[in-house]
C-alpha cells in the first residue's frame, strides 16, 4: 500500500467525526488559569477574568452545541457562579485542615492536596454541566482525573464541606448525591450496580448522607443505595443495599498472622 493510499484510507475513516483535538489543550489551560485566578493572592483579577472569558468563548465555539449567541452568553452565567463556588471551596479547605492531622496550614491544603484540587475542579465543572456544556465539563473533569487520579463526574451533587484524603483511585459517578461533612479516602468507588445505555436518565449511583466516613477501597453501588447519616463504612467493604443511620459497615474477611518458626 502506497503512502498516498494510506493517507486516503485514514482520511476516509476519520470523516465521520469533526473532532478538534486542540480543545483538550485549551480546556487544560482554562482549568489551570481558573484555579490560579481563584486561589493565588497575587492574581490580577480583572486581567485574569478577561483572559478566562476569551478562552471560554474560544472553547465554546467547539464544545457548545447550542446557537452561537447562546454559547457566548453562557460565560456571564458561569462568571456569576464563581463567588458561590469559591465560598464552598473555602469551606472544603477548612474542613480538610480541621480533619487531617497531617495538614499544617490552609496554604498547604490549597497548594499540595490532590483531594482539594479534585474537589475544586469538580465544583467548577459542575457549573458547566448545569449549563449543559457537557463536553466542556467532561474534559475539565478528565484533566483533574489525569492530574490527581480522582474521577468525579461533573454531574454528581456534592454538598460542602467535603473531604477527600489521598485522592488516588476514587470514582464518583454522575448521579451520586453526597451531603455535608462527608469524608472519603483513597480507592473508594461510588458507582452503578449495573450499566446499560437505557439507564442514562435514571439515578444509577448511591446517596451518601451527612457526616458519613468511607474508608479506603470501599465500593458502594446502586442508585437506590443510601448510606444513612453518621455512618462509617470500613475499608474494602462492598455495599449494594442501603444501610440505616449510625451504622458501622465492616468487611468480615479475616487476616491471619502466624509466627514463622525458626529452625
């Protein structure tokens, strides 16, 4: 097969899509600029917001599937949500500082905690999701996923304050509901019990009520599954049915330790 024929074949196989791959890079730039604008005390706010507006409208030309004038007007809606989002994130950061004995300052939480970064990008992408900017919100979520190892779908409903510790390997599905004062550790999955396309508009993921703590590698599945308030879900637990308030859920698998005989 000649080079020209290979090129023709590739072009034909690509013709069913209109993907502009550069949008990923622009959204990553937008995400970092947004985080810097909200949290760096030296950020020139007026200038940074103007730059964000330009990036937002460039991205919207590709990512927004609405009439162009409506796409551009979404910037104002998103901008007006930023103070409320920042207020929630400040609450999240304080909650992390109060609950993690390894945290030494609020600055450390903002700068060094992947869990906080994942929550921040979730809260910002959630506002894009609410504006029906699905590709925009998804690519922002995936950037946070790539950066932190935490996969939070922008459609999830997560109240503030919220605490993610260590972050790595956490998955939170689109229809998850998490109430106030919930703490989650690494490897936790809040997922669907079964998956099929006809469930797209159904609640597929669990509800976690207030003051719940979920320890490492626990898996909680199903849209009808509710973890009652003030409960503790232990490490490696597998939960597919609701548990009442003030429950302690444990993995009953035992680990045996034997003393090695020395000959």
